[in-house]
C-alpha cells in the first residue's frame, strides 16, 4: 500500500512538473510592466518587468501586456512578432517613443495587435521615423491612443487591416495615416494637423479591393484631409465616408483620383458629412475615379466646393 501511494505521488508530481514546464514554455497570458520594474523579473504583477521587449518575450501568443503606471516603456523600436494586446491601465500614461526608426513595427502576417490607451511620440534626439508600421497582412487596432508629432508618418499600413477607434492622430510631419493596400477603418477618431495628408490611401491590388471606412470622425487642419489615389493600372479601391467633418484643411477636404496610365477602379462614396474651410471641398479626377454622393452633405465656405464630376446616387 505504501509503495502504491508513493508511486501515485511520484506520478502526480511528474504530471504537475510537466504542466508547469508546459505553462512556462507557453508564456504568460498577462505580463506586467512598471516604472520600477526590472527586466530580470518574470513580468508578473508582483515582479513586473521594465521594458516592452522583455514583456513581449514573456507573454504568450494572444496574451496581454499591462502598463501599471505612467512611464516610457522602450529604448528602441518595439518589434512585435505575435498576437498581443498592449495597454496602459486607466489613469496611467503608457508611452512608446520613436527612436532610430518607428516606435512600434511588425512585419509578421496573420497576427492581431491591439494598442490601447497609449501615447506614441518621437524621442527628442530626432532619429525616430513613424509612429507605428504594420508591414504585412496583420490586423492593427488602436483604441483610445494618441500618435503624434512623428518625423514621418503617424501610422503606415502595407497590406494590413488598420482600425482606429476613438483615437487621435495629430501633428505628424508627413501623413497622419498612410495605407498601401489592405483595409482601413477610422471610427470616432480625430486626425488633425498632419503636414501632408490626414489619411492617404493607395490601392495596390488588382482584383482585391483596398477597402476604407471613415465614420463619425473629424479630419481637420491637415495639408489635405482624405485622398484615395491610384498609381497602378487596374487596381481597385472602395472608400465610404459618413457622418464626418473635414474642416480647415489647407488644400483638399476629401477626394478620389486616378493617376494610373491605363485606368484604375476607384469609388469614393460620401454621405451626411461636412466640408468647410478647405481650399477644395471635394474632388474627383481621372477616368478611373468616381465620387458618389447622396446629395446630403454640407459644403460651406470652401475656396471651391467641388472639382470634377460628382455622381448622384439614391438611397433606400
């Protein structure tokens, strides 16, 4: 009987040890960062790490990284290669700075990245570039996040799905958001004061549309507000703007343009939106670009309200 109990105990201990090893190898569901943390720590809530690379190494694919207090959490570009949610807890300011390149970058396809309640800005040495680069077929979601003042673009997406929810993209020295292919959703967000274009979309896929939705947002005080432009023959782009305001942009409020040699297929549909104080309210140019309107938009006090030929469409 004693031998049987000992055998069972040894087997149970072995199983628990194996489970522990498997759990450790799989990584933490939730890793923690703190201004007083140390990267030699296990990134637990009682022994948090200090910087994002250590937390990314510790967290499981699909897990979360919580910033527990206000601080900066990187010293170089943060490269993300797994699905993860990175957030600052309510009341804390989670800062990630662009140093020697973008603040955050990923070129790993088929992962999902969520950034919540962060502030993404350049470091004062002037070596930063973009705020966030999504350089593959991944999903990048920003929620209640500020991306501002970067030397190049705020956000770059190449073939990615980018979602901005209740976020602010402001005062970047090139574009606020630049999308090449993929998908873009701008929902209840503000894109303000970017020097070139608030939102620039360049379709690059033949047959598969680049797809854009802008809803309940403000795009103002940029060089131009919104532009979907084709440079490649045969590419397809679809953009829908509803219940949004384009105000005081230096050049264009919103527009669609075909600059390809033999023609593209672009459609920009706009409804229930306001265009005021822009040099040009809305613009359509090029044979392959269509600007659709239900005729329910407000255009006031622009230098020119409409350039090009709008297409009036009905609703149901």
